[in-house]
């Protein structure tokens, strides 16, 4: 009897008109619908129809000059996910909230509410945000240092877990005869948290949610990010531009889990994956070239200048990126892992600024592949079998057409190979991912 194949997890990264940064210019996209909830509901329903585990919304707390060249402003993700919960039944709903510019009590309430509204389908992607341009929107001059942000993020999560666990599962008595609604004295617990960054008494003012607490997602791939994920996360979204880098990242994070007493199965690693699908290879390459022709060098300069924290417009486009004139990685306040990845790309292939822009325009450094459904399924299977991934954060180049190609052509091929589900077997996001429901803990009053 053959051993069943390990199945992959698939999340849809839903982003306005698509992940190619000038996808809004594609003739098949509708940028005028960037704030239309009906548009996003249709995408969510398409993903649910394909039996994907979840969908994910990123977030930014600042408007950058990139808005001149691309769709960046849109709906606030938490409000949007609450609406999408009403338009779907089974698919997981993952939203991004910053630990640097939010307060734990508000975030705990928001996610507990979303988990109740959706019947146990909520997930939280925690980020520490980037850049001084964000800080000034919140009354401070400088974005906190990398280590401080991750220290705050760890304490933030500790407070959230305490608040989510501050109600026992059976705290609600609802005895109409005695007039007792909750066992307030024994089943609801203040947390009395006093730490470096937060002082929170609790308890939460909403009962424990269907999943206990939302699935915990982490998107950082720096050293601090990997360590925090190994200790606390249940899913990682990561950018890995080659199979070899994916294998190395996967082994690193899974190994780190051991020192926290966690099983490898308690954490799912989902690299970003941007497929361009054609019935034939020629068709796929033609679609890729069509997208490449839409690329904006001006936008690429803005994006790379933000990433490298250096004004690159002062350098010739067709000369190699001057790595020796960039800040050292320890000085970078933003995306350290992406900074390192792009620097390695330049160092390896001696890329000019123009070449780096064009090389990363399709999915901002995430793995991009163009080909037939069979070829793309081959690539995905290889990443799964060689332990570079537990699944993928799917990032279509443009919506809805690029996503329709993936779910109508690639997903059936994955299902035929026994690599992806044909039906949902559970109702919660934890069910889909094979994750345990937290049991909760009694917090003793002070």
C-alpha cells in the first residue's frame, strides 16, 4: 500500500489588480474597482470554490509616492475581511495588523470578533511596519529600531494570548432561572500584564472565540523575524527567490523550533509564488512578456529607493547597483531580509539598476514562474517534496484573469496528483491547516 502524498496548503494573497506592480495597466484588469467590495467578494468566492485554505490581505499605514504609478490605496483590511466573512463560508480570512502602531487590547477584540463573525476562520498576520514615513503618521519622528520592534512584537503577542485566554470556554452559563449569565468569579480572569511596552489589566470584553484564538501568521524573514516565528508563529509568509534559498530557509526555521519545544508540524511555511499560466509554454511566455512591457522604470526606482533607503535616481540606470554606497544591513530600518535578498541578486549577476527593477517587477522578489499547468505543478511539487515549502502564498500577476488561470488549470493538476484537497474536510482555518486549537489557560488573579 503506497504512502499518501503530503498535501500542500494554498493561500491567496489578494491585492487590488494583482502582484505585477503595474498590473492595473493590463487590459483585463479593472483598477476602478479597487475600493469595490463586490470585486473582492467575487475573488474570495473563486478562491473558496477552488478549496484554497485561506486568503490574505496585506496592509500599509502610509501613502508613498508610488501612488503616482500604481494602485496602492485601498480598503482597510479588517473592515474588508468582516464583509468577506459574510460572502464566504469556509475559506480562512487573514488580515495584517501592525504591532508597532496598534494596541493589544483593541487588536485582541478585533480578531476575536472576526473569528466569531466568520465561524472560526480568522488569522492574524503580524508585522512591525517599515520606515520613518510611517512613524510620522503616528506622532513620532523616527521608526523604532529593528530589535526594539521585535521585542515589542513578542510582548504584544503575549498580551494578546492572555486576553484571548481570559475567558474559559465554558464561562457563559446563561441560566435564565438563576439570572446568572457568566461564571464571572471563576471563569473570567484579568491578566494583570505589566511589561516594558504594555500595561494591560484585562479581561477581554468578548468571550473566547471558536478557534480559541486566530491562526498566528508572521511575515518577517530577518534573523529576529525567523526567531520570533519559530517561537510563536503557526504560518510564515516569506519571499524566497530560488529553490535553494527556500530549502535553506525552511530547514533554518524548522530547526529553530526545537529550542522552543515545538513540533515541526506546528508551523507551516508558505513562500510567495507568482505563477503565469499558459495552455502552452509559448502562451505563458507571451503573457509574461505582455506584463514586462507594462513595467514602469520610474515606479521601480521609487520601490528600490525605499527598500535600499537610498535615492537611486542619482545613479545611471544601466550601471551596476552601487552596493558599496548603500547602508549596511544593520542600519536598515525597514525590510532587512528583502534588502539582503536583492543585494545578493545584484552581487551574483552584477545587475544594473534597470535590470533589477525589471527582474523584480512581477512580484517584488517573490518566486515567479511562467509555463504550462503541468510545469508549474512540477515546480510546486518539487518545492514541497524537497522541503522548501509546506505550501504557497499564491500571488497572481493580475486579477481576475491570472488567478482564474491558476485555479482552472493548475489546481486541478495538483488535485490529480493527490497534492491538494478536492473538498474541505473541516470548517475552521485551523482545520484546513491541520493546527491544534489552543486549550487556553487559567490566569490566576493577583
